[in-house]
């Protein structure tokens, strides 16, 4: 018995120890869920950029004074506007210009007559390019292109006027009034004195009064209306029936006086309404076509020197000039401009 108690005393601690070991080995750990560590949100402030600078488009200036021929203006303005729209340019019409008004990005200045201070501006603002259309007495420069600066070919104008006047006038009683102190006036007079006999030879009359036609009279560019009328009286007193007014002869009182004396008129500019009944036609440089041809190159930065312009017949009075005669003189003009006909007197 004593041995049994001894055995139990030894066995009980062993069993307890074994139980503790079994419990420790057989248990399972409860999984621990890992939570993401909080992170601070990074906020990037929007960048503030200055708005892009919007520059004004380059400008094209159409210089047209109050006394500019409205017909010429109405022809040139839409041509210029069309090119400006195509290239994103701005057209400004100015009646007067000074060096101070020509600041900024100016692509081209288009000067219409009279453009009285054009020469001064060309010198004062050499960085600006100009083109003049039928501005008399201008010469090309490093920043100036001249279109029709001598009125196209004044000798051609005079020649055609003489030929037409002789063709349309009984016994070739024709004459010219020209400007004596301009190159254009002198060349037009010489051309007229060649064109008349090109049509009628010796141009002799069969009936009195007998004069040696063609007759010419002239005055200076600064002449008054009274002085122009005195020149006209030379033709009136020699029974002239058709008169040509050369380049620069634009005095309205003179035109009215000639019409009142029942003279038919060929002009170098457009007539007033009061004389249209006596106006045969105008013979002018075809500035419009010359300008259309040159404008793309001018806008590209070229300076083209002096551009001679072909002639065109305008303000045609179909009551005085038949279609057959018009077709004939157009053929003569073509021969003249192609060099087949010379304008110098032999």
C-alpha cells in the first residue's frame, strides 16, 4: 500500500506536466489581420500659368486721301482685303500718314494718288515697305515699289488717243491738251502727234478751214482753270472737233468748257457726269491687274522697283464708239504693246 501511494505521488505530477505540454503543442494561433498603415494624401496644387499673349495681326494700310479717285479706291480695296483675309492680316484705311502713324507691325502701305508726302515717308520710315499706284512723279526706292508712276506708258496712251481721235473725226480735226512740265505730259503729246498720222497720213482737209492737224496746246501742272481754258481756246480757234486730255489734265472746269463747245473728249481719267455725253472713252493704265499680279510678291517682302502697266479702255461711250471700231482699236493696242508699232515720230 505504501508502494502504491508512492507510485501515485510520482504519477500525478507527470500526468499534469504531460497535459500542459500537449495543450501548448496542440493550440493554434488566431491570425491577426494586418491593417494598412494610414498614409497622408499628397495634394498637388494646380499650376497657375499666365494667359498666352495675343499679338495683334500685322497691318496693311490703304492710304486714300479725300480727293483720291473713288473708282480707283473701290477697285483696290477689295483686292487688298481678300489677300488680308487669306493671310490673317488687318486692313486699315488712312486719309493721311505721318512717320508717327507708321509704328507697329506694318506689312505694306498701299498709296493711292495724290499721296503728297510719299517721298518724305519713304525716307523717314525705311523699315516700312510702300507701293504706289499711279502716283505721278514717284521713283522706286529700296522700300518703294512703283506701279504706273509715269501713268503706265504715256506715249502709248497718247498714240492710241491720236489714232482713235483721227478715226472718229471728220477731216481729222483733232488736238491734244497736255501738261508741259512733266515727263508724262511730254511723252503723251509726242505719242499723240505720232498716232494721228499713223491713221490718216498727211491728214489734209478737203474743205475749209484749213489747218495742219493735229493741233496741240499745253499748260503747266500748276495752272489755274483760267489758264487751262486759254489752252483750250487754241483748239477752239482752230476748229478742233475731238480733243485728248493728256495725263494730269483733270480740271473739271476745263472739261465742262470743252463740252460746252461741242467737242468730243478722250481722257486719261474718268469723266464727271456733266460731260459723259461728249466723252468717247478714257485710256488708262490697268492698275488693277498690275496690282493683282504684284501683291502676293509684295506681301512676301519683295520690292519690285517700277512696274509698267498695260493700258485699258474705260468709260466707253457706246453711243459714239461702235463695237466694230472698238474691236479694231483693241487690235492696234495689242500691236502697240507687243512692240510691232513704234510711238516715235520719224
